[in-house]
C-alpha cells in the first residue's frame, strides 16, 4: 500500500488554463482539494475557433494566479505537495510550453519531482478517480480535437482501436453550427436547435457504417449539411432545427454502429469480463442524444456506461494531477527536467497516424 500522495496539476494544452490539487489516499481513492479552470471562450468566440497565439498569451497571463488560487483553496503551500504534474502534449505548442516550463521551474525551485503528462492519458484515467473503474475498459473521447476509441489496459498501456480519419466529432458540430449561422461553440447551439426539429427530414450520410475497422469520418456529413442548407436557402428557423435534428440522428446512428462493434470486440478480447465499462470523455459527452445512444448500446452489450461529471469530461487539471498520482503510486519514474512538449503525442505509440488526421492541430 502506498502512502498518501498530493500533486499539483497544470493544464494548458488548448483554451482552458487550469490548476488543481489532488490527494490520493492509501486506499487508492482521491480527494480533490482545489480545481480551478479559466476558460478562454470569450477570447476566441469572435474567431469561431481557438487562435493558438491568443491562447498561449492568455495562459501566460493567467497561470501563476491560478496556481496561487489552487494552493490557497487547498489551504497549503508548495512545500506541502509531493510532486508537480503538467500536461506536455498533445496540444497547441505555445500553451504546452507555458504549462510545462512553469511546472519545470516550480520543480527545480522546490526540489519536487515533475511528471510530464499526456493530456489523453488524463482523460483516459479520469473514470478511475470518479468511479474507481478497474482495468481493462474502453474509453470514447469525443472533443473538439479528438474522436478516439481507446482500450485502456493499465497506466501507460493503451491500444487505439479507432480514430477519425478527418474531422473530430466536436469539430463537425462546430462547423455545422457555423454554416447555419449558429454561435460558437457549435455543439450546445446545434443541440438546442435540434430539440424542436424533425430528425427524419434529411437523410444525411452515416460514414464508415458497416465497415469492420473502428475508425470514424465526419467531413462528408458536414458537406451534406452544407448542400442541404444551400438547396433550401434562405433557411428558416424550422429548417435549421430540422437540419440539426437530422445531423444529430446521423451521428447517433454512426456511433451506434462504430461503438457497437468496439464493445463486441472487447467481449471477444476479454471473454471473461463481467460488465466491463465504457467511459466517455470530451465536450461532446454533454450531448444528451450522444449519451442516450451510448447508454442504450451499453445496456445491449452488457457494459457499464460511465460518464464522469461534465466538469471532469472537458479540459481540467484534476485529471492531469490524477494521472501523475497514478504514475507516482505505481513507482513510475518522474520525468527529467529536459523533457520537451509534444504537439503530437499518440497514447498508443504503435498506432499508425492516419492520413489527414489532426489538421486542426492536436487539440484534445
Ligand atoms: O473537450 P472540450 O470542452 O474541449 C476541447 O475540445 O478541447 O470539447 C469542446 C467541443 C466543441 O467542439 C463543442 O462544440 C463540443 O465539445 N460540445 C458539444 C456539446 N457541448 C460541447 N457537442 C455536442 N453537444 C453538446 N451539448
Ligand atoms: Zn481534452
């Protein structure tokens, strides 16, 4: 049994600046002592997407204040922590540099170890903090930058079973919203509009459905949405609602097929697994139709569906601190202070990079 460990986590890979203090108790459970997140949404919304240079500057301005706030909320000083964990990839390089360099400087000044954390590992391990999920399990990460189905076998032991070959799912929501004149970020706006729409009006494509591979593709769907909107221009509010509802229906049917196959493959890989878990992460996990679809699928395939609270599904520093704690508790070595940030850093080193993947940067 390991002793009690406390880590300060830092997250700066995209458009959220975050700091957190998390303690892991000897029984493996965690206490979040501080969780501070500053979203840069307002700075980017005028541009309809994240502007890397603006993001990096905003991290520089906010991070030290956020760290102080996290320590104050936890009622501790730097002397009371055992290690520092900072996101070092994948993500926008300017932001990563700010967080990782701050982490290094604090580690050097305090003599505490530094863990350079893969942001995707943070998402992948969150369900162990919130729900104590045991290995192995499946994670579906659906955010503005990633759409991945990952087999989580252990800390640092991942197999990527599927990824998008073009747009991420959140990106498809954002682009659809933009071409319909809805505000950024598009996901919540599309979901709101879809609530009063007719999902049967447009038959949008369901890319890769029926194929044995577990990858995703959403760019054709976006093109179909554009053509539908152009075909009936000028669009009324009801047209927009119908397009959004039909778009969500196409996504739900696509997930049904892709994830259904993934759950089947899991049972084939682990025939003795009893009610294994599918965990969801990323901003798109907030979408009620996506959740309903995954919930239904899990019931059908004898899986437990785990959706951590929204605050921990989107970008935060609690998950980075927790990934550091998992590593530290296992006795895994901390990182050298020469460690460099990596804008691309797949969880599964053996997975092939897919053509055209990551056009929008490696944001998660
Ligand atoms: O994980 P996240 O907060 O940030 C990063 O991608 O880093 O995910 C943001 C994405 C955006 O593309 C946003 O449109 C999408 O999640 N999103 C949603 C919903 N809320 C946020 N997509 C569909 N339905 C929602 N309710
Ligand atoms: Zn993320």
